[in-house]
C-alpha cells in the first residue's frame, strides 16, 4: 500500500492535520496552534504578524514544505 502526498492544503489538513491535532489533545497535549507563544514564534519565523490566524499559519508551513519537496 502506498501513500500519496496530498496535493492541496485542504486535502493535507483533512488527511494529516486534523488527525494529528486530535491525537495531541487525546494524549493530554496542546496543539501548537492553541499555544499563543508557539503560534507567535511560528508566525515570526514565517515573517507573518503574531496574530495571524492559525489556519493561515498551517497553510504557510504547508506551502513552504511543498515548495521544498517539489524543488
């Protein structure tokens, strides 16, 4: 069985992002998108405002990773 890389952010989030965050919560953790300090640090690394919506931060990370893997 092979795994196909999702082609869009929306596909990735449904297939990988949501299940990962659910697993973090189920194991007593806090997803980075729910932690204001981690969210702000991620935004800063991406050159985005600290108050950027978590979904947009996820999208920016996904796009950056997709560009690297397609290079």
